[in-house]
C-alpha cells in the first residue's frame, strides 16, 4: 500500500513538473515572439515622432536622371544600372531588420513576374551596415524573392540622397528618369500603380 502511494505521489509530482515546464516555455516563447515582432516592424527613423512624408530628403530626385551605380550582387557579380537601359527599373532600398521592407518585397517579386514581358526589372539594394553576404542572402531567401539583391557601398546612399526611413523606392522609366519615389511601406495596389507609371513613361 505504501509502495503504491509513493508511486502515485511520484507520478503526480512528475506530471506537475512537466506542466510547469511547458507553461514556462510557452510564456518564454510568447515574450520572444512579441519582442521580435516589435523590432521587426520599425521603420528606422532618425528621430521619433516624425513622418516619412515630412522627411526633408523626400523626393529630391523626382524628375531627374537616376544616379548611375555599379554594385555587387549576392554571387559577387557586378551589376550596373546602365545594364538595364531601355527597361523600367524599380530600385528598392531595404534592410534585413526592416519589417515593412519584408512586407513589400514579395509584392515586388509578384510585380516583376507579372510585368517581365514589358521589361520590368526590380533590384533590391541592401542597406545593412556590415552584414555578411550569406546573411543577406538568407534573409532575402526567407522573404521569397529571386530578383537581384545588391550589396551596399559607401556612395549609393549619398548619390540617392536617402532619408531617415526605409524602405525607400525609386521608379525609373525606360529613359533612366525617376518618375516616382516613395518612402515607407505602401499597399500592393500603390506599388503596381507606380510600376505601371514607370513602364508607361519614356516610350520605347
């Protein structure tokens, strides 16, 4: 009788420990996920309380020729904007820590697939500071994009006069002119309207 009682007590104690451990792990995972979500959706403003549309750098290049550049892609290949002369080009500045960037990027992939017959090209210009190529590659793969991802240099952000927020996107027409520039995340319909503007502008 005593032996059975001991076994029952041990079983109850074991079940209690399992339940407590599971509860602790669940709470820990919830805290970690909440922190990840909070850090994943920030736009990286230089100062709190400002609006992307009020950024003094907003749309300074609109209507001008897109600054030329040559950057290296994830495979080490040099890619120049001049390579896509005669194409409508989307230049999307993003970073691996930027939640809104990850929201837009699959939409850009869809739009490139939809308008590839009209010559649309999407280029993702990474803006991480000191991030290894393999980490950038892994992040873009998780997002699900296959268009070229270009690694940054110390000139590209200055030549495009990037402001305090990402994502920042430039829509370049077939003649190389910037016909639209957006800051922050936008809806897929808005992205498509800007893509159509770039494709329609500049003629053939």
